């Protein structure tokens, strides 16, 4: 069996980069920026006041000055502020000619058309043009996933449209005679196809556009036909039927559909029965049927692939050292990925393992902050030892 690292490398070597497309900034959240965004204007665009207060000359302070006008935001003052005078100014309003300093309202004592102002440093509460962003600065790097901060900055610089990697169109195909739709009451021996819903949600979180193609029974010809039809999408994900049982047909169906198999089985738990192959430029992931195995296999292999297809610079979740208070024992040979809640203890992250680690235990994913990774060659982790964890949520 391949190690997780070897299998991951094979996936990443075979997934294609999709074309780019322009999208409105209103629809760009979570998309991957295709090219560096360079500022075509400074930010702030002009020197302005950082506070509500009085604009004046620092050389005239402290002193009692006449108030000769007002500068609201959005209404620049053309006339210079005379020496020995002040104007009322609001936050964000352009600094009028002649003024070089702002004194906050809270520090001033106004009396009619005059104001008493304390001493201040030259440039106090003044935001200079371009002090945040200069013309030509790269403000968002290529490959960045566009979040609220990036979109706000691009918008401030006049970006109504951005060029992003096209969202991968992903076909989801479930296999198994036992599966029924969520709206169908399960009969004897039947279960709801829950993994399809998890996969669709995780695809969307990774910036992809999933399409559920439904369920196919445990029959080779039907599985091959369904897989062949799915290959018109950018990527294909199947669940179930990928092990070595008498009714597991996915591996054979992949060959029948013309998919070149890159590997089958990975030295990991949960998720060992996992297949990956390609036909042309279309990657195909045959994920295990147990729901936790499906989720973890997606996290380790499919999510990075979908992000790479969009041109993401970072495709892996962050990792962090965590303390494992109770330790852990396992046989050597397969890496274990353990669902855990993380608690912060000063500078340390402490991993609290879910008591049920079985691959069918869907409830173990609720409140799961991390996947604690126990290396394949490890047999025992001592209580209180530090191990690596994949962070599913920031803590």
C-alpha cells in the first residue's frame, strides 16, 4: 500500500489547472485569484482626517484660534486654512490646504466661533495619501483565496471584477444497493445516502460546484455506465464499492470506463480502500463508503486537488503540534487520523479524542476541530506526548 504522502503526491501530479474566468466582486468570495492584484490608485486616495476634530497648523498650537469653516466627509475644502486659524473637520474628510495637524474634538474647548486647542505633534491624526497602499503595490497575491478582507481591499481600489480560477464541476456518484434518498424512509437493510450530502457541502467549501448524479446499485454494468457518463465533469467522486468484496465493482468499473488507475488502497485508517485515477484531464476519486472514511479521504486528497485545480497557492489545511493527554496505541503499518476537539491550555493545544473512532461513527465529526495524525510506523504514543494535527477549525 502507498503511504498517505506518496498517494497525495500522485494525486497532485495528475490534477489539471482549470482555465480562469472573470466574476463580479459580489460573487468572488472563496474563489482563487488568478493573477496578482496590483493597485492602480493609492489608498487612501488623498490625505484625510483620522478623527472628528479641528484641522490647523501644528506651529499655531497651543492657542485660541478662530474657526473659519467646516469640512464634512465627501466635501473637500478648496480654500486654504489661514495661518492662526482652524476648521472643523470630520473623519475621512480631505485635509484642507494649509492644515497639517488634527486635534480631536475631545481635546478641544470650543466657544462660539473660536476654539482653544492644546499642543499637538505635526501630523497628528492625519492619514497620508498612499500610506496604506501605493500605486503598483501587489495587494493580493495570485493563488490567494478571496476572503472578506481581500475583497474589501480590491473593492477600495476599484476592482468591480476579478479573474479567478474556474470552479471545478464535480460529479458525485453513490454506489450501493442499501442506499436510499434522504426523503425515503429506509426499509430493512437500507440506510440513507448521507455521504453524498457531506461531499456536496465539502465541495462547495472548497470552491467547487457539485452535482449529485444519484445512486447506482451493486452491479458492474450499471456502475461502469454511470462512471462513463460522469466523466464529462471536471472531477468525479464515487462513494462505496471500492473495497475487495464480492459486490464491490468500482475498481473494475474504472477500468471499464477507461480510467487509468494511479493507485488503490492507502496505508491509513480510516480510509484504506481508496482509488484514484484519471481519464484524459479528469481525475476520479473512488472513496470508501463508510461516512467518516469518506470525509477524511476527501480532506486528505480531494480537497487539496480541487483547490489546486483552481490555482490555489495553499491547498493544505494548517497543521499544529497538539498534546495527547491519554496517549494512543495502535499496530504499526497504517497512519491513523483521529477525530479530536482542541482545548487551549496557555500556549499549548490539547487534543481531546472522541471516544468513538469507528469509521461509521458520524457523530464523531460533530465539534471536531482537528484530525490528530499518528504516523504509520508508530505503535505507541505516550500520555502527554506531542503529535501533529490537521486543523479543521482555527483555535
